[in-house]
């Protein structure tokens, strides 16, 4: 019982700090008129729970690529670098993902998938850039296959993966395929691939690291306001269409065994772990 109470207290503390980061992202976006949207489980949490999904431990924000690039530029001058760290594929060699994180300086959180990687691993919120997909089915499949190739070669080359991942044949194949290329070369090839259709008017878009979650470009209209833990964030106006595309019957709670928690290692709250912080 004591351990459960401690786990619950730790989760609530983690959610409070993630919310602090999310508010900073929203502040910057509002100040510079950058369109952003609650994404994935955060959009679901806003609609179904008016805040975090009770067992959730992350925060997801979506932006179209042009807004994402502008946000990164603005952060260079706007973000308090003593308090926050902007992590992108260009900020650290071994950070393999196409999306960005804003981390809380002085904190530390480890996921099994990344525990051996030489990158900063603080408490964070995610910002996902969405890029256009071609409308032709064959061209879309070809693009997604190449993205799958670069994505997997990159995370293996950078040192990501659980012990279970490393035992799989696919892991060994991708490791061999990626061996001749440098990390920087693969990042540039992926970026060129995923952004190549952004000047075209297409029906769907995707985010490179979670390519199965393709969504409609027409949903990126003027954002609507949503309550989230007594704060206000922007989200998709057509939330019902968006959430159904990701989760189906999204108002139905999943079975307990399917309630995924990401932070499965010890969390160091750093200066925020002190009483009253």
C-alpha cells in the first residue's frame, strides 16, 4: 500500500512538471502566433478527462512543419536556457528522432528503450512536426517504406533499443544496413525525404517517428481551446474525427493491461523534488 501511494505521488509530481513545460511551449506559441495542437493521448486526455489520462506520463503537441521550424527558431531567443533544454535531431548526435523535446534542466528520467544512449534524458514534453504525404497510394507506400528504413537504421545506430529488440532478426538486419552510413548522413537523408512534399497540396500528413498515425491536412484548421488540468491549450477543432482516426471508440477506457506507462525507470526530480517546489 505504501509503495502504491509513493508511485501515485511520483506520477502526480511528474505530471505537474510536464504541465509546467507544456505551459511554456503554449506561452511561446501564443506570443509568436505559432499554431499548435494537442496531439495523441494529450488530445484524448483533454476531451475525455479534461487533463492527463490518469495513468499517462507524457505530453504531446503537433505542429505542421512550417510552424515547427519557426518554433525552433523562436526558442533560441525565447526559451530560458537555465530552466529548459530544447532537444532536436540537430542538438545532439545520438538523439535519433525527428520530433523535438523540451526538457526540464536538472531532472532525469529513463525509459528502457533509451537507457544506454548518450543523450540528455530529462523530464520532457514532445513536439511533433507533421509533413505531407503524397496522395497516390503507391507513392505514399514507397515514401513510408523509406522512412521506416531510415528511422530504424538511425535509432539502432544511435544506440536505442531494449534487450528484447536486440535479439530480433530485424534489429540485426537494420544494424547491418546502417553500418556504412554516418548518423549525420542518415538524418539529412530522412529530413529530405519527409519534407519533400510540403510545398504540395495533399490530403494527408504524418509524423516520421509514428508513421502509422496518418491524419488529414484539413484538420489543421484554426485551433480550438480545450481545458487541460485547469489550464487552456489549443487542440484540433474536429477532435471527434481526429480521435476516432487514432483510437476508434475513444471514450471507452482500455483494459488495465493496455494502460501504457512510459517512464519505467527511476525518476530524478532534481531541484523540483524538494518540498514545496
